[in-house]
């Protein structure tokens, strides 16, 4: 018996090879681009940039999987993965960023976290013990 796909994994839109689109794309679920896209992309699901795709966009989505060529700014809530055939030139904000061997990435990456994931140090570890001499003095010969 086949497992039922989650709604967010179901491809709801597809731009095939040889197709070109310029504009704004907004979606829920998953979208796959195998053609040429230029513009802005917003969504709560997964954007798949397939092999042979050429995308120039500012992207704000849940996850991005790159197997083709991508230029622009990417901000994801979950995951950005560049497969071995993928090329990404641009800046990235992502909590999880994965680059396979053979992939190309040029730009900057900021690893973001949800505030709920950040844990403060316990007070006894983070407090400075003022009774001790400074670290530099303790380390000097």
C-alpha cells in the first residue's frame, strides 16, 4: 500500500522546461520550476528548482531544493538544499543549509534560528565570577 502524501509535499504548480514566466508567484504546498522564472516567490511550502531551470528571484518560502540554476536572495523557514547539479549565486537566510559535493554556491549565508530554539545558559555558567583574576592574567607566564 502506498503512503498518502502530505498536502505540503503535493506539487500544486509546475513550470515545465521551455516555459518562461516573469512576475510574482505565491503558493501553498509545493511548486516545481523546470523552466525560466524571473520575479518574486512567496510561499509556505516547498519550492523545487529542477535541473535545467534558470531562476532569478527573491524567494521567501518554507523550503527550497535546488538542482538547477538560481540567482537572488533566499529566505527559508525550514531548509535550503543545493544538490550536486545545483548552482546558487545569492544571499541566504536559513536555519538549515545543505550543500552536496559538486554543487556551486557563491554568496553569504546567515544561519537563522527560531527564538524558541535558543536556550539561555544557566545563570551559574553565564555569570562572571568577579573574585577571580582576569583570564589574560591567569594565562600569562
